[in-house]
């Protein structure tokens, strides 16, 4: 039995009541958050000055066409009735109709969502593949005040890369690797090579942020009594670091990684436009320019739902890793 598992054994008896209370709290928060999100998405089209249909169709469009499109969108109904219809349509999977194309918004989103999802997931995976080994190695090299030069170099580089906006990094990567070196495609989604630069543009900043957090957590864990006990038993160093120290240092990292994944999803908007990526980010910008507000409304709703889902998954993972979190909020 490992030392970490021996410490966690008493927590296994928290009982079902703590987990039920935890689940009910998260369910209440999720319902409230979804209600706020849906209401904000609904009000978006009504807070825009002027007539959104007229703005989308243009000033030269005949009034009969504007009235017809307003009726088709239900914008000629009282506000409370529009909201009721909007909620009912969402339950039926109907997110409205595009003003520009006349196609269902859900169809437009379904066409472009996979590209954005792939980009965000790959970027998140790459950020973890970079941050976990890098943060762990730097903690080992700089523990106990050692490796001052390595610590200074790591801190300086991580601060610089983490503070560069994603779209600026994307432009720099395109200039270096596509324009100058001709190693990767400049834009578009065409094979493995087209994924490299957009994924790196999204992943590098979060990777170095996570690495810094993980290093700090690892340094604190390496000073714990059970780590000293493990070393006193002459366990191999790699076993002490990977089996005892790393799992106990991941709590804060998982929390931050959930927030960074949410930021990655939002960051795809700018990065997709730099690389002409056929995802929701490019679509929402095109829809804003075309004043196609139902499409914008639907994409905002999808982005918001994605953030809420990520936060829920992070809460569940933290509860599984550290069951004490289910009772600290009680």
C-alpha cells in the first residue's frame, strides 16, 4: 500500500450522503447557470439597437421581406411570448433560423462545431503533455533552493510566452514556419500539418501557466512528511515523484486546467480567424459582420454550454481525487 493511498483510506468512508449533497449542489448550480446563459443569449438579439432583421437584410431590402422574415423569426410577438417559444424550441433542438441563409442555426453549428472541438481538445492535450513533465522536472531540479539559473530561465521564458496573446503568437508562428520556412500550410484544414500551428498557438500559453502552477505545488508536496518517509524507505526517486508527489500536486493544476480549457474554447475565435479554420470561431465573426444575429446567438449559447460542461467535469474530477472537497462545502 502506498503512503498516499494510506492517507486517503479514511476518506473512503465519507458516505453516500456527502456525495448526494455534492451532486445536488452541482445540479442546482448547473440549472441556475444554464438559465442565466439561455436568458442572456435570448436578450442578445433584443439589446441590439435598431431592427436586427433590417440590419441583416440591408437598407434596400423591401419592407415586405423584412416583415416576412421578422414573422418567420417570431420577432413580431410580445417579448415574454418570444422567450417562451425560445425555451420550448431549445428543448426541441431548434435554435432558430439564419437571417442570411435561411438555414437552421443548429445545422450551421453542426457543420462547424467538430473543427472547433478538435482544435480545442488537441490544444488542451498538447498543453498537458508539455506542462506536466515540464512542471515536474523543474520542481525536481529546483527543490530545496537548487538550480537558481534553471529557475530564473524557466520563470522568464514562461512569463513571456504566457503573456503573449494567442492571435499574436499565431501570426508569429505563421510568419516563421509557413512564410519563411514553408514547413506547414498557411491556413485551412487540410491534413496533419494544418493542425500544428493552430494547436501550438492555443496550447503554448496555457502549457507554461500550468507548468508554473504544477512546479509550485510539487515543491510544496516534496516538503511533506510522507515524502520524507518514502525517501527514508529508500524508494526509487522516480517512484517517489510520480506515484506519491505528482498525484497530490495535481489538485490545483486540474482546477486551473479546467479554467484554461474554457479559455481555450473562447480563444479559438481569434486563432481560427488567423488560420482561416472552418470552425465556430470563424463562423461567429462572419455572422457578426453579416449581422446574422440568430447564428451569433446560437454560437454564444454553444460556447457558454461548453464552458459550463467543462466546469462540471472539473468539479467531479476534484471530488473523485479529493473527496474532502465534497464535505468542505457542506
